[in-house]
C-alpha cells in the first residue's frame, strides 16, 4: 500500500495484466486491510439493498450506513488501490507513516459515520484523509504536463473534488437539496476524474490531450450534480467518448474493453438525455463503474487476477446490481429492488471466493 512496501515500476504486460506486486514486496497487512475494507463495503451495500426490499431489518440509521458504505469504499479500497497504480507508473505515493495515519483516519471516519453521520469523528477523520489526498495531488503535479497519460487528470480531479467539501459543510443544513447535489458532484469527480484515470493507468490505457480532457471531465461531473446544462453535458459527452474509445485499444483484455466501453456509452446516454439525470441512474452508473471496470483494472495491482471467464462472470453480476437502478430512472420499478440486491449479493460472493485464494 505504501512506497516502502511496493515493488519498483513495471511495464504493462499482455492484455493489461501486469503491475502485479511480487513476493514479500506486497505487504500482507496492506492486502488484509484493503480486502477487509472491500468486503465490509460490499456487505454494507448488500445490507442496505436487502433492507430496501424488506427482507432484513435495517437496524442502523439508513443515511449513516450509506455514508459509511460510500466513504469506506473510497477511503479504504479505491484510493489505496489507486496509490498502487500510481507507484507502478513511477509516480510518488504516501510512505509508511503517512499510510498509518491514513488508515487510522479512515477507521475513525467510518466509525463516526456509523455512529452519527457527519459528526465530529467523521469530520476529523475525513479532514485528515482529504489532506493526504491533496498532498498526494501536489506530488503528482509533474504528471499534469504528460498529455497522453491518464494520471495527468488526477491532480486537478482531487483539487476540484476537495473544493466541494467546505460548500457541502456550509449548505448541509441550510439547503440540503443543494448539498446533496454537491455531494453527487464530489463523488462523481473522485470516481470519474481521479479513480478512473488511475485504473486506466494501471492497465496501460491512453488518454486524449489531458488539459481538454480534464475540463471535460470536471464539466461532466458538474452535470451529474450541481450544474446540469448544455455546456456541462457536452463535457460529459466528451469524457464518455474517451472512455468508450478504450474499447478500441486492442492491447487490453476483451473484458476490460467491454467494461470501459459500456461505461463510456452509459455516460454518453446521460449526456444526450437518453437516460434521465436522476439519482437512481447516477447511482447505477457509478456502481457499475466502480464494481466493474475500476476494480477489474485495479485488482492485479495487489492480487493475482482470476481467470478471464471469472471476470466476465463478475461483470455480469455487476450489471445485474446496477441495471435495475438505471431502470428505475426510466420508470421501471417492478422487482428492481430485488434484482439489485441479488446482483449485489452475487458480487459479494464472487469477491469472497476470489479473496479466499
């Protein structure tokens, strides 16, 4: 997880499945912490989905559990895996002491979210995590000028996402509707303009001219939250075209090309309003992005990749979890809660089987 325990940079291999740490270089503690965070995040998601169907009792405050679910996924899974992808591409990553602080802050924030939502513990933990993200973005600044490198998008993405945070805090009680739109933009920016380029860097994908692509990405994430207008939807369309073009990069594995191409086409559909820009559709799209192409791309940075057929199976399970949410935005509600819960449970089962190896 940290620069002290990671291997030296390696080149991308056949079908984008290099970047695998070897031997003692990959910390067992890091693996276990990321695996635990992943399984708990997925478990929270399945729990919420089953509670929405009435199959199980919620037990906890739904909003608190949702915050813990989304923040643990970002803090404890996606960013640590992204750090591995950066390091394998020769970029600086936080060292052992910084990552120890990061892990403790993540634990504090998640416990805080479960206990009281945006309470003192969550604020303190998230502030420390955000500070480390900004520090990491500063250290990545030399990559901004690499026009065809996906990592060039990461520093402006982190800065833009963190710029949303004080406004979320200021409007959360005064204007909760606008605050939730800001949260949507914050999460979309992290996932689309920070985590997505990190995952694409991990598999050796290429970016378009990065300054224009960064602008398009940030406009696109604004369209998913605080500013849905022709200009922002145009940015989303351009960003979607880039992700769709990943499907044409023959050096990548077919499952990755299909997964990234599907994300690109999905964003294009939202940009031209074939799919309404509504909360269920955005949630479905972001869950497909994270559980499908992002994790499949980042998985070999820490664990041995499963067989290709198993990766196709995971993509099918992810589609089953995400598609019913998109269907809700199109006015289809029959059995969508049950199907999404089933898909989420199958995704959790898949990861349990893979991590047992």
